[in-house]
C-alpha cells in the first residue's frame, strides 16, 4: 500500500524558491572584494541565481558537472550555491588557504570543469591555470572592469549574468542527486572528498535551524564568519534562506575590528566561527572596552571552545555560546551544547560544565562511543572511547573511493575520542592522533589547553605529546603570551594545581611567538610535535614529579 501524500523531492532549489516567495524582502549584505558594501533582497538573489543557472548551462555545466569556487563569503558565492546545485551541477568549494599543489590535486580529483574565483585569488588562478588542463572556464566573480588585461580567456561573472533573462525553471530530479562536494583538510595524507546529496543538504539545513541547534529564525541577522569553503559555512547559507533570516557576509576582512563594526552596523544576532577567529574578535573588543548591542548567540565549533572564552562571552558580553561539534563527513553539523529544561535552574558552574561539552544530538544524527574492540561504552560522562556517528547527513563512502567501506557496522568512526554523559552530552577529549599516551595512560590535550588558556596572560596554547625515555610520551605545553605579558612557565604550570591529576600536568612550557594554524583556522599540532620531539631529553627540566 502506498501513502497518499505529495512526493516532493528535497532539493536545494526548493530552499531558494521558499526564500523568494515567503521572505522576498529579506536582505543579504556583503562586504565585497571590490571594497564596498553590497546589499540586495532574497528576491534579487533568486533572480540572479536563475540567471547564473542559465549561464552555467551555456558554459556546458551539465548535470553532475563539478563547479569549483575559490571565494570569500559573499552574495555571488551564495548565488552559485543555488545556481550550481539547483541546476543539477555539483558545487565544489575550494579552500584558498591550501597550498597550490594541494589545490591542484583537489581540482584534478574533483574534475572541476569551471572555476569561479574572487578578485583576491586572481594571482593564484593565474599560477594554477596552466596546471589545470581539464578546467574549461575560469570566471572572475566581478564585472569586466576588473578583468586583467593579460589574455587568458577569463570570463566576468557580471557579463554572464547580464547575458541571461532569468526565465528559468529549476529542474526536478531525484533528491539523492549530488549537490555539493567538500574535501577534508587532509592533515594526514591526501584530502578526501565528501559528496553531499540534495536530500542530506536539505535535512541538515533544517537541523541546523532547530531551537536546540543554532536556533535560526526570520527574526535573526546571521553572520557566517566561518568560510563558505569550510564545509559550506556549516550549512548557514541554506538555513538562513530556509527560515528567512537576514544574511551578513564579511568577505575577506576577518580581523577583530572589521567583524565588530559589521556586527554592530547590521545588528547581527548570531555569528559562527572557529575559536581562533572569535579570539581575534574578543581581543579587539576587550582592548577597547566595547560591547555588542545586538549579538545574542555565538556558535563556536571546528575545534574545542576554551571554557574561558565561553565564560567571557556569557558574563562580559551577555552572549549565549552554542558550542558545536562536527566534521566534513557529517555535513558538518553533529552536536550542539544547548541545555535541556532540567539544567535551566542549575547554578553557573553546573550549567557551564554542560556547555563546555560539545553537546548532544538532534534528530537525524546518532552517536556512540566504543572501546578498542568495538564494544559500546557506558554514557557515564567519564569513560572515554572512539566516537562513532551515523545519520541522514553522514557520508557512506568517500568520493572516488566508492570501493572502500569507511563504516564499521554502519557507523562512521570519527577519529575523535569522547565521553557521553547520562544526558547525552558528548565531550571530545581528543583526536585519536593528538591524545597523549603517558606510560600507557591517556591524557587529554584539550583539557590541558583549556586550563592553560584560562590563564589571563596566555593567548593561545597547544599541548602535544613529546618523547620521554621513561613514560614514552609526556605532555609539553606550547604557548603564546598575550601581547606585553611576561608570564613564566612556572606561573602557567601553577594554574594546573588541583585541576587535574598530577601526572597530567605538562612537563614544561615553551613560549613561542605564534602557533601554526591550518587552512580552516585550527591549530596544527604535527609540526609542533616534530619541532619539540626531543625537548625533554635536550632540556630535562620536568617541573613535576610523576606519581
Ligand atoms: P579537519 O579534519 O580537516 O580538521 P573538519 O573540519 O572536518 O576537518 O574537522 C573535524 C574535526 O574537528 C573533528 O573530527 C574534531 O576532531 C574537530 N572538532 C570539530 N569541532 C570540535 C569541537 N567543538 N571541539 C573539539 N574538536 C572539534
């Protein structure tokens, strides 16, 4: 027996159609690479996206064609999100912070045939173009007045739009058709492609908007600071259109002052980015004694939110922190640290203890933790194990590796180590490759970094396991001081007193001018492990006695 309900495929284009019909007046505000601020309505967005879909067809981007973008967060990038996927092509966002060799590898693996790029990346495109013979068209996301004089067959985005009528119907097709492609950042080995479907994207976008996720509504002004090339800006470009929220795109200016000014000018209510970018913003507001007049929620994810940052945002700025966890393989939204009703009466410490965690699942995603033998571990908030995930927006295979099954009994092994408590709140204790193994016992590098960063004179900290003749590995803290601070290693180590077991306390603290950040703004530990591998043998000054 069949049900008697309408069958409408979950297509990315349907999000834009809804935005146009029901929120046509809503605004998209963008800081452009041309140097000015651009604003228009969802209605205009929809017209231009249809024109771009026509232009893509004219460029030969048939269904399934991979359309690459090398661009900041802005309205033209948003148009491409809908034009490429909506017309049946596959949007492939490229991370411009990657090394050109890596970009070349990714573009070739994805078989991109058209690449759209922002003005900023013209030199990069000019360097890469000769190495990308399969790319048939390069399109500068600006008008022809910004086209370089040099020959090279680069097209101008605005010319493509101007040539089209906008008289275009979004095609209907199977919701399992691919809509976009993102690559993992490949900290180990080559990056791997994750090919999202229209269905997974629509369901993920709905989940992102839920009250127990980022809680986005038509009353919000949303600023995705997280780049549109970092796992589709965590779904916000879709979710905002789905719910009719104003969208504010910061473009290339991600410094503290630019972000602060934009939040205030556009009365942003919710903003999302990785901790290192939030830190830049807070350093700016702190140094000038500024306050946010509209910001209500700060979504922090991609790496652990330091507890000190959470408290600062909540107590000094009155901003609610939504700490989230996810990965490219999970579209990326997995969990959010939004409280349950029974935590509302809790005192600050109890509440923060929950919010410090990476959070709990909404419907559509499921988690479990297992031991080395694959046996499920109890949800007691203390026992840690390998985090496994499954759900409607979790990958089944990597792109171009369809013959390999990455799942274990239908679950995706995340490579993260975590605990889950009786309320279902998951806490990442480490990535399995970052966990410090001292004398066979595990030490959480994230816990140690969080404690170090609660010291007012520590701006950034990374804890790595380095070689120790007796214990195999011991924690070493690599730290950057706040500007002008003179804090000593002993003073930083004193902040661990009573906070963790004695044998967890780092053996030493090394101060550096900067800590390497990867292409998505997260700390990269491999070079630190390499640089300081023999630190404890070279300078055996263990500040702590092991017990
Ligand atoms: P990459 O693997 O290149 O960093 P992703 O952006 O997919 O790419 O990163 C996913 C990983 O980031 C997760 O597996 C986890 O280790 C880490 N991560 C994401 N969010 C958090 C968080 N809130 N706390 C701790 N780690 C996080």
